[in-house]
C-alpha cells in the first residue's frame, strides 16, 4: 500500500501521525519527506524540455542600456500608468 500526503508543515500534528499509524498498522513503513517541485524544476527535469527552455532564452533579443537610460525609461513608464 502507498499513500502520498501533500500538506503544509503547519499541518503536521499528532493526529496526522496517529492516522498514518492506523492506516499501516502491522506493516513496516518508509517515510520520505520532500518539497514539491516548482514549475521550472518540473520542466527542467526532462532533458528535452530543458534544452528547449535554454535555447528559447538564448534566442531572446538582448537590450543594453546605462543606469541613466534605465531611470529615464522607468520615469516614462510611471508617467503612463
């Protein structure tokens, strides 16, 4: 038997452990705790997806500007909103 619990750390409590003990009574269990993979990690886990992501990022146009040019651009955008 296998069970997967997706919970927040604040939801760990004695009641949860008692329920798990009841579910697996008389059996040995292995408890593994891990964090959920974020979207980027999930997509990057597949080598083909990772290659596509990296190639897409590399093909994006590059824009360079000075700090002064950046500040002017931000001022213009703030005035528009």
